[in-house]
């Protein structure tokens, strides 16, 4: 069987992403949905690829519509989609454009434009996706030679994150503020500048674990034997710390932890489930967490997909928000659902992955048919498209929409159908 989920190539090379066979009628209906969505995606996909211009020396990836910049995790997931569709060079270009901006101390902005890097909220570094992107692109291209000139700079990026976002007391990573994480107003983090708390984060720590593993793989390919040993040891310690500090045995849940008090911050959000992407929870505990929370309608599961925040949370809402931040307090985000699908597969929830692919595929296809594009997120209870609002139009009055990482839903359906 082919590996259909490109995000897992670097860490789980033997994983088979076909989700089991269902009845012929059910598969036929899903295949029709997949074919229809693929046709529309092929029409929209060129909008996310821009030719090299100015500071960006290589073709670069943008979410399209409302956003014209190249962003860190947006580009990573768009590049993953393109790599899965046989075009891994764009993930390589994404990495090269970002690596051009690594400074002498290892800082690299999470956003780049044709005029140069765009620092956001001070010197917040890009999210931990660079080494993963480099590794996946190299595997798909069967070429590691291009990395050598950038290897030292990539190691500086890891060192910079250790200096700015690593808490040695707990052996875990944190965000200074939710905006830094990409889940801009996640209630499991502080998201107002007057809230000075910071939290040991499930997502920051897991993404960095994957960076360490990917960098160790790169080091091995380049013959950096000493670095392989060091990076793997750090990854082992980080994985142990995630389970020791962030896992709540009583609740069978990963929570973010207040750095000052050491207490669980008991908010069940998108970020709580990221450790399951890397199989960090033992099988029985991860499965129980999924049953209690991710596929429970009282928490994350809604009619139109999986929520970004538990329905039981006091801040749960489905407001249409882009500025000053996008809304991760309840709406269904296709990228979050793509990530959830990996967790579901890891812990044996094949039927739920099929449901997720069907539900999100249908939602997005209907959106494209009506608007000619997609939205960043959707009302979890009604399926109504949210940001960007209908008032966001171009000079010709055409709705600008959003494409970006929504393309990854194609891979979820591929994983169900193909072997």
C-alpha cells in the first residue's frame, strides 16, 4: 500500500494509510465525492502557487484570497498536499525561501513577503515545521544534497527555540501568546497581551519533538553522526516530559500547564490532541482520550466536523472573526480536522476517519460550488461558512475566499479510498 498521508512519512515510514474497505455503494459515493472535489481543487490550486519575486527567490506558497504572504505552517501544509500530489518541489521551495531569512542567532520569521521577512509581534520565530518540511521534501525528491549548505542554519533555528521557548524546569516548550501558535485566540493559551501567563503547550512541544526527529533523520543522511545522537536523545527526553507533565491521568487528557504554578490549565481545545499525531500516548490511553473527547458530541464532535474547542468550554462560540485574530474557539477548521484524522488513524478509529473525510469533503465541495472558493472555518452546528465574510471581495467585486491548507482534505479522502 502507498503511504497516503505525507505528513507522516518522516516519522512513520511503514504506516499504511488505507482505512479499510466498506461496502461497494459507500465507496462509490465517496469516490464520486473525491472526484468532484479533486476537479475543483485542480482549478483552485494554481492560486496558492506564486512565481518567484523580489526577496522570495523561489516559487512560494500562499493561502490565497485574503492572504498574499507566505506563512510558516500554512505553507508547510500546502506543500504537504502538493507533495502528496506528486509536486514535492514546492515544499522544497517553501523551505528555501524561509531559510534565506535565518539570521545569525537562528531567528527566522514565520511570515515572508516579496519585500522581505515580516516579523510578527516582536521576534516570534516561525512555528516548528522547518525540519519536517525539509525532510519530507527530500524523501519525496530522493535528494538530500541540497540541504548541506543550510544545515548549520537549521541547527541554529533549533538552538534559538531552546533559548526563547524552552522551559528547562519541565523540559517542555511554550508559546509566549496564543498568536504565536497559529491558533490565534485559543482559550487554552493566553491571547491578550495584558495576560502575562505562558503555558507549557501540547502543540508547541509535539511539533518541536517532530522537528528534532526530522533533524536527526537529516543529520543521519548527511553523515552528522554526533548530531544524530544528540538530537535523538533530546527527542526521547521531550517525549517523556510530555507524558510526565502534560498528561492528566484522572481526566485521560493532555492539558497545557501554567509555567508559574505547574497546574493543569483544563481547557479542551485543538492543541490538546496534537500529541496523538505523534503516537505519544500509549494506545489504550490515546483511544480512551479520543472516545471521551474528540468523538464525543458534548466536546469536539459536531454535525459538520470536529470543533476547535470543546462545546463544554465557557468560551465556546462560532463567531465570524478574522481581525484582530482568527477564531479557534469552536468553529470547524479543515486543517484541524486533517490533523485530527491522523490522530484518529493512529489509534484505530477508521470509521471516524471515513466520516470526517465525507463530512469535510461535502462541506468544502458545496462551499466551492456556491462561492467559487472556500473559507477558513465553518460554523460547527450549522455548517455556515465563516471567515472571510462575504464583504471581502477583490477589485472586481469577486469573493476572495480562502484555499490554503483546506487542500489537505483531499488526502484524508485518498487515505480512505486508496491502497
